[in-house]
């Protein structure tokens, strides 16, 4: 089975805004970015499409597949809870420092920890590789792709933030049921 993890295209939001599961529109460059990403996706005739439930991921999946993708909450971005849509500078400094000191295990107020995201992403991955699919295309978020890579490569989760996952990029993972191979990361 070949799994193609696509990060959604560029979003129309300032870099100083905290967002995860918030609905954020795609940038005006969507059509060009999606077309570029589509060139990297394999033969669509044999692919099964999954997507995070956010519109920015669904749009990319449907642009590429020309049909509705199956949404799966386990592919959602980190839930930043009370911090969603706030500017980073507006977040309580003490809360922010606590979280940054232990970003893997510390939950944000009314949100989740990176560990919780990792657990649901691992659950999705372990579930999908038991299916009888040849090709799976997954439209999701950088945090989800980092979590999958950390899991299959056995990289400490704290180090996963060192991996750059570009907007519109593709990461390919293959499995034969016994072993898992990362074919490439962050192809654009």
C-alpha cells in the first residue's frame, strides 16, 4: 500500500495567529498550488481519498480527486482550544511558556496536547494499513504528517518539530503489511 500525505495549500491568515482546528480560508494561490500538488499524486483511478474535516484540506482532496473525500477526525490539526484565532502575543504568557516547555505532553487550555494528536494519528495509521487499498491519498496538516513520520521512523516526538512540511507538499509512505518505508518527505 502506498500512502500519500498531502499538506493543505497556503492559508489566508497572518503568521502571528494561532490556529489548528479553526476554519481558515485558503490563499488566493489555491488553484496554482493545488494544480502543482495534483501533478505529484499518482494515478487517481486506484486511489482512496481521506481528509481532515477542515475545509482547507477537503478543498485540496476534492480538487485532486474530483469526488468527495472520506473525512476522518483523527486527521485533524492540533486543537488549540481557547487559543484558536488569537494572536500569539495575546495568549497568556505564563500559559504559553508552560506549553512551550513541554509541547508534547502539556495540553493547551480547552484543547489537546501533541501527544493526544499523536495517539489519534497513530490510530488512523494502524487502522488504514489493515485495509485492502492499493493507494491512499490523505489531505491533512503538517502536525499530522510530522506525527506519522515520528511514529514510523521512531523519532522522539519532541524532534518532529524540526521537520519542515511545506504547504502543498507530499510525503509518501509505503507498507507491504510487514514493513513500513518512508519513500520521500516534503516533495513539492
